[in-house]
C-alpha cells in the first residue's frame, strides 16, 4: 500500500507538475501551426503506446459493439485520440488566446435561443456532456458578453487544481467546485439568480452510494447524478442543450445552442428525477452518435456497471 502511494506521488510530480508546466511553456512559445503538428505527433505516440486503450475500447464496445465492426471502432478510436490531444493543447494555450484568436476558433449557432432564455431573467442551465472542446466553450460566450460559470470537480493534486483555476481566471470563466455539495448548490443558485449561465455536464459518472440513479446510455445502464433536475426546479432556470463540435480540418468549432427543454413533472419527486435525467442523457447520446470521434471515450462513463450486474444476477438467483 505504501509503495503504491509513493508511486502515485511520483506520477503526480513528474507527469502533472513538471511535464505539464513544461508543455504549457512550450505550447505558448510556438506558433499555432506548430501546436497542431505537436498535437498530431502526441496523438500518434499515445496510440502507439496504447495509452488508455483498455478504457477507450471498452467504452466503444459498450456503446457501438452491436452496431459497428472492430475496424470501424478502431478508426473511431484513432480519430478520437487525435481530437483529445488537440483539445488539450488548445486549452494549454489559453495564455495566448487573444480576442482575434477566439473569434477565428468559434462560431455560435442558435444564439437566439440563449438570448430568449436569458430574457426570462431566471438564468440558464446547460444540458451538455464530454463532447468537443467544451473546456474552451466559455471563452467565446464570455467574449460575447455572456457571464459563464462552470460546475466542476477538482482534481486531487492541489497544485494542478490551482493551475486549472488560474487558467479559468485567465479565460474569465467563473468556477464553482462540485464539492462540498451543499456549498455547490448554494453558490449555483446565487449564480443563476443573477441571470447567468451555469455549464453542467449530465454525463458525469456518479457513485451509487452518493445517490446516483441509473439511466440508459447507449443501451447500457450508467450511474448519473440526480442534481440537475432538483436544481432546475429550485432555480426556475431555463434548460438549454449546449454543445461544442469541431469543424472539418483546422477550421475551429461551432457552439450549438438548441431550443429549451421543458421539465416533465408528475408530482412524484423520484419519478421526475428519473424521467428528466433520462431525457437529458438521451440528448447527449444523440450528439455523441452524430460526432462519435469527438467524445471523451477515455472517461469511465460506465464505472460500476460490472458490480451492478453482479448484484442484479445475485438477486435473480435468490429469487
């Protein structure tokens, strides 16, 4: 156990502190053209050393195993690697993101939906997921004059967490830590009361012992946080599907803002949470199906599924 902890500490020191800081310095010292060449090289390297291969292919098989061939899944995974590294290097270049660069990187589709929602004066909550370079989405919206906040989970390493906060400050994005939960809810309600945008991702993995509910995602049960529905009911905020998708080549991204989604309320609190969380998850799935190579397949979305199936099988055996 002690050896494992020491190994983990060394990993954080070397990878997340030393290499990360050096990479940030390097990327902010070179041109955008060289940045994208660097991204392509790092993506090829990650693919060759099979970095996160097990997680990526496990997720792809759960999502598309019955619909696509092994070769199709392999092609999707390879393109996903390139996109993921590209997102990372673009984020690490935030120190050099000028207004002109942001304008050239992003266009907005459906801006009228956002304006109508904010005109109601109750704030906006997004329905979104780990698709495209969502980490930079706020830069364009902030530049357009929209106050943008993000509810996020802090990483374990405190120095890396401070580095991420520094990046968010530079991008003028307001950050709300997801923990402790009571404080996150209170600050989120205050933010929405000021008629601002709160960026949420409904495809975050959640722990069953913390109150997760299981909804269908690509035909597989996925543990999901129930808080979005409760927060929407308490705040009265408008729910807007909001995604950022990459254009072809190096042409940048489109922020897609769809018309608002209404909550389905039955009067039964638990049923309302389940119905609406499933509704949000289906919206995310539809976008991922449309842009499968732009999803974060390295994310363990179905964590805990194997244990759940074991429990279900045990119950059936007893029954």
